[in-house]
C-alpha cells in the first residue's frame, strides 16, 4: 500500500548548529502505517545520518493513506 507521510525532523551538523522543526513530505510503500513510520525513521536516522558529519533526528511522523 502507498502512504503519504509528513515528517518533522531536526538536522545537526557535527560540532555545529542544529536546525529544528524542518518538515518534508514523502510517499512510502509499506504493508502498514507502522511499517511506513519505521521505514521513514530508518531513512533519516540510519541512511541520511553520517557519523562525524551530519545527524538527523525524527521528531514526528504523520501518515496519510493514499486513496486511488
């Protein structure tokens, strides 16, 4: 199933400033809302985060079901 997600996250540069409350929309293919949330959290906190470079922290995920 396809979901639309609105993600609120913080971005911190290593030894630098933090940008709070950034928001972005994504489409996510998942079997459930919980799986969609987990995919998004992993994307930001594991795939986009790079140690000693930039860190992403997910604060909120709002999921919307796609209606065809």
